[in-house]
């Protein structure tokens, strides 16, 4: 079957998924071939947690123990955000090395190429969250919510990663060069710091607290805190008071916006 036929008529969903799984395996083999790079990616959020909790926690929350309870869910949310740097780099690298061009000549669905990248990075995200959770437990953090609440917290974290990954794929395709991709990655840090990941918004100036709580990352961080603690937390805006709802809605909006943008960018690659 020709690539043109596939583009116009499209394979069945099952075929797209099979192709995506094969391409997921390709991406995962890259991690096996680069264990040092993969290890750095896994440990980076842990280092951020040690920095914030060990060095700054007492100054921010009064005691390091109190701050660990607050910051671990935030670092878990930060982990799902920072991981898309790898997605941007990988997508841009494939395009720059003409790997993407070779994929486009094969009789496979174009959507399966992007989906394979997303599947691989979702698996990576699960490992990253497990490592950060283990580090948090070693530092004394303990989830106090029920099993269902804890599971839901991790589902919401992965759901945010899913929405962010499609944004990362689109950015990687539009970047064009590794240099441009590196510049785009710098935008991740303002998003992380202009949020409630590291600091309670009630300690911020009123206008800044509002801005921080409307950050999609803040919704997931706040929802995770509620679910892990088993208690309802209050914030300064409607968003914080309905964090779980917004932790579902923001990634849904990201996914709906960036899947078509990513597919269109992939088709228009030159």
C-alpha cells in the first residue's frame, strides 16, 4: 500500500496503534543506548527537590519537614513539565537528521509516528514519577490520602504530561534546528516558577498569586496536594478551589489544541 493511499484513506485504529508501539520501541532503545543521559533526566527533578527542600525549605516554610510535605507534589508536577525538554530535543533532532523524512516515505500513518514518540515519553514519565516519589519518601514525605485519591493524583500528573507532550511535539517540529529548540526550552522555566509548584500563592502579591494559580501546572500541583493529603486546600482564586476539575480541563484543552497543530506541522515539514 502506498503512502498516498494511507494518507487519504487511513489505516484502522488498531493498525495505527501497532505502528505506534513499534516506533515506541525505537525511542526506548535510544534510552538503553544512552544510559547516562537517561539517568540525568531521571535524577534532575530529585536534585531540584533536594535544592528547594534542603537549602531553601526552612526559609520558605519555617521547617524543612513542613516544606517537604508541600513541595513533593509540586516537584512531581514540575517533573511532568521538565520532561518535555527531551521531547522537543528528540523531535527536532529527528527532523534535522532527516529521520522524519524517512518515516514519511514509509507506508505508515503519519499520526503513528507522533503517537509513538508520545507513548515513549509517557513511559519515561511514569519512571520519572516513580523515582521522584521514592526520593520524597526517603526525605520523609508520606501520602495521607486514600488509595483511590493517590492513584487519581498520579493519573492527573500523567494526564498533564500527555497534554504537554503534544505541545512539545509541535514545538519540536516548528523549531527546525537544535539551536532553536534549545531556545524554546528556556520557556519551560518561567512556566515552572510562575506557578504554585514551589511557593504557596497566598505568600505572593495578590495579582501574582492569581496569575500563578491560573497556570495549568498549578492546577495539577494543587490537585495532587489535595489528593495526597486527603484534605481540601484553599487558594486565592476559583481555580485553586476547584483544582481537580482544572487538572482535568487544562490538559484536555492542550491536547485538543496541539494534536491537530502537531499533525499539521508534521505534514508541512520540508
